[in-house]
C-alpha cells in the first residue's frame, strides 16, 4: 500500500510519496540542466592552464637572473596566482551554482526544480508544508555536493538510495533536511 500525505494546497486530497525511479529521472534532468549552467566554467580552465604556463616562464626567467619591467612582472605574478588552484575555483563555482539551483527551485520557485516539475514531483517538509529557507539550503547543499564532487560525490550519491529503503522514501538529503517528495500527478 502506498502511503499518502495530506497536502494543504490540494483541498485535503492526500498525495502519494514519490517513488525512487521517478526521482532518479527528475534528478537526471536536473543534473543535465545544472551541467548546462556550469559548462561555461570550462572557459576558466584553459585560461588557468595558460596562466600555469606563464607562471612557469616567470620562474624560469627569475632563475636565469633576467629582470623584467614592472608591468610584465605584475602580469606574471598574477598568472602565478591564478595557476595555483584552477580546478578548485571551478569546482567551488560549480557547487555554488548547483546549490543555488536546487535551493532556489525546491525552496521558493514552486517547490520543485525543473526536473521535478517535468516529472510531476514537489518537495515539502515532513508535514507537507512548504520548505523553510534552512531546509532548502541544507537539501540543496547536499545535492550540489553530490552533483559536483567526484569521490565525495560518489559517496553522496549513495545517500540517494535511501529512498529505496526508508518508509517515507527519503534519501539522506531528505532525512538531513526533514523533507519528503510528493507526486503531484
């Protein structure tokens, strides 16, 4: 028997909890959309690689004893700074964009990301009330990390499988934020 949750906006008509497979489809759509949003970050990586090469040139020049005019030296110093952690910058920006996407859509824009909207799902708190800002931020952060990080992301993705085994079909991100996902159609 499928558990249903009273939904205040549906004239007390209870809505069923969303199943795992529909949630996987919604998350896959959202992940595709987030990847489209963060793909421009790929422009930063080639620029950072060039900065790395310029930093290596600056080090070689410094070791050779040649002196550079101040503006050239300033540019090479900036290139050295940019080259230190380009992938960290791209990953952090990606996490922030994904976090914003999930938190804003789940918490404020109709309580559903675009993927959830396309699959007829909506996120609510455990009492079927709209999410608080804190819940939206917690849930969104967990999902953003799962989308963006490689090793941690894989471990975080395992948390989604909780929706297969918990009575209220909640993944780890739902349990942390005390949320549920309902089928609206």
